[in-house]
C-alpha cells in the first residue's frame, strides 16, 4: 500500500471533497487490493504478506492533515483486523511508517522556483526513499513471517518498532448500574494518583496546561 495525495487544511476549513478524496485514495486504496489478494491466498492456501505504508500522522495525529491522519490511522485498524482474519491462512499484515522525501512531500515545502525540489536531492541522504526498502523486503520474506500486526518506523538507516496500545489504568464501579457519581468520586484516585498529570497534548506531543 504505497500511494498518496495530500489535501492539507485545518478541520474547520476542510471540504467534504477534500476529506473524501484523501480517505478514498489512502484507505480504500489499501482495502481494494487486500480484498482480492486475500481471496486468492485463501483459495490457494499459499500464504502471503501485506505491507501498508502508514505515517506518523496516523499514529500521533497532524493538526493540518486530519483527513490524511484519519486515513493512516485507519490503516492501523485494517492491519489489526487482518491479523485476526488472515493468520489462519498464513497471511501476515504489518505497517511501515517511513520518513522519506518524495514528490508528495515536496508539496508545501518552500523552495526557490528555480531550485530542484527536495525529493530530487534526496539520494544518499536520510530522506532517500531507498532507505525504506530493506524493512519492506524483510517483512515480505519467509523470515519476516514472524512479524504480524506490527508498526515499524523507517528513518534514514534506522528501523524502529512501535509499541502497541495498552490499558494503563482501570476503574471499577461497585454498583449494579454504572454510577456517574461514583465515577466522578473515583476519577482522581484512579487516573490522577502518583503524580499523573492531566493536560492536553499539542501536535508535537508536549503537555500543555489546561488551566
């Protein structure tokens, strides 16, 4: 799943066409080939490898790219759903979140009109798209079959493995019905103890006080 367009705009300025076009290209663009490839793999009992290219925007969000971020977050949900549906057929699905300089990422970058775009100068640099190839090759290999349902980062000559969402804390309400008053009473004791700080996160994932 390597394809893409950008329609960057703040959520309050985004049109429905800008939303739909990005979701259709990025997310439906993964669904369609996955559907028909898995029909074949299931019938042939041949096994297979699915690799989606996602983005940090889909993992962390991106203020001016809510359509793009939602589409790439959707790929993570599609990947995890594939794991449950396709593991029995020896089909694995993983995601790569790459950093690479391409013609798509040239969009919006300020460059002199007579200068080469960044993507044309990326060869041999950390932004070279060829740096993404090794992890893609490994995930597509027989050895890569041990990985299923994971997100890998590929930046320059570095490959990273993202952790998976886990429940950090749990609140139990000791009542036959869910008691909203008990929830308010227990909230700080459950989620605010041990110095846990509540704030909102900005787009760079830095805690910003709410007060």
